[in-house]
């Protein structure tokens, strides 16, 4: 059983799962794991995973980092906080990267940056579009400046991909914050978000203290960003597959991303 954090209605976990973790009563979009998301979008048995075995080292010898990684590996069944690969969405081929907020809170370490950059390179070489689902608590502090460098690495890969005519779709999910929001999450040809997703660079309190002003209640939500022209659409999870399929089909016909 699980109680909705928003409307407090109680559900069987199975019921919630069937509804893609969206509360049937109030529509709250609970997080999906990377594989749950991939399963919800891609045609069965059509995806191929890339760089599955790539793992983090501990470049700064940060205390307890390896243990923390190991714990999250067991918890999520992933080697790192992003799954990349290619597959078919309703028959339309695309490359993808899906981040998982359950792994080190989706914090961006070197492996995440490297896997995303490689996935974009592969998409370019195979003339595939690229779809990214972001979920991130920000930089991974245990990797210091190496973590910050991932923003540049991924952004350069996107820029090359874009120059080659590639189509990139970004979908920001809850939460997409810090360096990820400030770099590759926001530079798609289409930028979407899930309802209610927290999206922003710095935390609310830090901004309020800096500008000495109170911020509106809906500040840093997907809906707030949409209202201020920072997003193309807020997309309900149940409509996502159809929208992505439509866009992929449209661009395939027009020759973009091919
Ligand atoms: Zn609810």
C-alpha cells in the first residue's frame, strides 16, 4: 500500500504501478525508475543498451564514495544513474538517455556525462534522433570539478549533433536541478517537462536570501517555466509516448534527424 503525498489517498502499489506511478485521484507524478520509464515508452524487446558496464571510480579518494555507489547499485540494479541506448517508440527508431533519480539522487558524475556524450555521438553516427529524460539533484560532490566538467562535455556533444542536423528532445522530470538543468536538459529542439516537476538551478532559499525577495509558490515548477516561456509543453506521463512518436514520425518524414 502507498499513500499519495499530495492527496493522501491510499492505493495498492500494483494499481499505482499500472498507472505509471501517477496518482489516479490527483494526478501527482511520482518518480519512475529508468527501466520503468523505458518500459513505458519503448516497444517490447526493441531496445539495445549502450555502455551498460561503465562504472565510477573514486578519482578524488572521497571517503565512503565506493560504498555509497555499491549501495545504490544494489538498490536500483543499475551500474550508474543513467541508462542509454536505442530502441523503437511505436515503430520509430531513436537513441535515448534516461536518468534515474534513485541512484545517488541522480547526481551528475563522470560516468553519467560520459554515457550521455557517447549516446549522442552514437545517435549522430547512426543518424538517429536523441531523447533525454533528465532527473538530477545536481553535481556529484564526491567527484568535485570532474562532475562540473560533464556539463561542457555533454553540451559540446549536443552542439556537434545539432550541427549535423540531429533532432534532440529533452524531457525534464522531477527533480531536474543544478548543473543538469543549466546545461543539457534545457537545450533540446523540444523542451518538455512532466507536471509538477521541480526544475531550477539553485535552491529556493539561496535565491531568496540573495535577492532578498519572497518567491511565488509555484516558482521552479514545470508550470511556472511554461508560463514564462522556458518550456514548449508540460506533458502528462500518459500522453508522452504518443507525443514522442508523433514528433519522431514528423521529423523522420521531413528528413531531420536522419
Ligand atoms: Zn494523489
